[in-house]
């Protein structure tokens, strides 16, 4: 056996993989689709994770990246293209893209690292037994809604009303809006729905909130609102509007507060799911995971800019404080 084969055999033994299967993987070039609205840096751990598992772009991995740039109608086009390319798997980071691919193929595996209400939207049968060709991670936007409202109420004493900005064209967001509105009602905070369906709707939403200023702004995160976070953050700052967001990316770019799981970690772990599928495990046999740890991020500079004083006790509870 040659030196390279000996090394591979040792690695396989340590990893618990059959040598022949690993050797086949080294000789095969895998083609994987990746569909998103646009590039985000927290996608990087997914690809670095794949590299650590032996899938190296330019060597044994081709990634077909497609970005809709806010035009959700393109997801159907991308889905059809992935089928024509006969990719080994498709990674999607928004539910409309997942639905588009699932409508095109029942056989190509689909991995969704950020699925919002995947059971309610019909992507999977259940978390434990997904069935079909979709698996991945379920984010808890709806389930953590009450906590976000509570945190806002804590930093804004006497908060009685607010607006919830959400993309109603994404079927996954309906539950998040309902849960947020319900959480507000239980806490004595009236929340009005501020819907957008495409990039052109943001201007009108901002104008309406300027005419009827809410006491706070909560944003339901999906690919569309994430893509337009700069505009949303700028609007909140101009109007001295306390904002609660889902991911720390918002706070790092000027948003006031966020409460969420660690998205970069979720994408890193998604690489393991891709690896299982490329090695032959069926998506229907891979349970959809849920995050178990969450982080609170605070932008102290933004708080000062909008005239909001945060208590030392509150700041001490934050996992990330940007000054």
C-alpha cells in the first residue's frame, strides 16, 4: 500500500469510516447547490465545516451558488436549474427557496439550516421524522417571540405599543407574527402588523411608521428583512426607535437589541448533515435539530444615540455588548 493510502487508511480508522467508502469520496467530485437571497458572512462556517470534513472546492467539491438579490421569483428558476445540473444536494437558507426546490424534485436532498416552522409550512412531517427529502435545523423565531417582547418591555418602562415588521410573502413567518402579537397582548403591549412582501414595500412601511410612530420596532427575520437590515436599522436610528432583532448581525451594524441562537454555529453544524447525506444517509432519516443556546446582544452606542438608558443589571446579562 502506498504512503498516501496508508495515511488515508489511518484517518478512516480514527474516524470510524470504511476505507473503500472514503477512497471513493476522495475520487468523486460532488456538486452541491446553494440558494440564498445574498451572501452573508455567517454562511462561511458551513463551507469551512465542509472543508474540514474533506470536501474542498476546486478539488472534490463544486458549489453552485445562486443569489436572488431580493427577487424571490428567481427561486423557482434556481430550483429548476439545480435539477438540470443533477446536483447531489441543495442547501437553501430561506423557506421560499426550500419550497421551490421541493416542488421541483422529490429525490434530491434539501438541507435547510434556518427553517422557520418547517412542519407548519409543510416542508417536513415532523422534527423527529422529517420524511421526504428535506432536513436541517429549525430556528425558533416564533417560540422566542415572548422573550423578545419581554426584553423590550424591560428596557422601555411603560411600553404599551409597537410595530412588527415582517415578510408576509414568506409562509414561514405567519406563525412568528401570530406568536409575537399574542406575546405582546399577554404582556399588555399592543403590536400592529407592518407587512412587506418585496423590496419595494419597505419605503411605504417606513412612511406609515413615521406617520404613526410605534413605541418600539420588532423585526421578524427572514432572508428579505435580513437583506434590507441596513435600511431598517437606519430608519430606526433616524426615528430614535428602539429596535429588537433576531440575530447579533443587526446589533453589530447598529441595531439596539437582538435575541437569538448562534447562527454561525448552526451553519457550521449543517456541514455535518451535508456530509451524512453525501455519504448515503437519507434526509428522511436525519431528525431536524433545534437550537438549545441563545444569546442577547446590545448596542450601547445605539442606546445612547436614541436616548435610552440601560441599567447595569441588564447589560451584565448580555452576551455581547457593543460600545
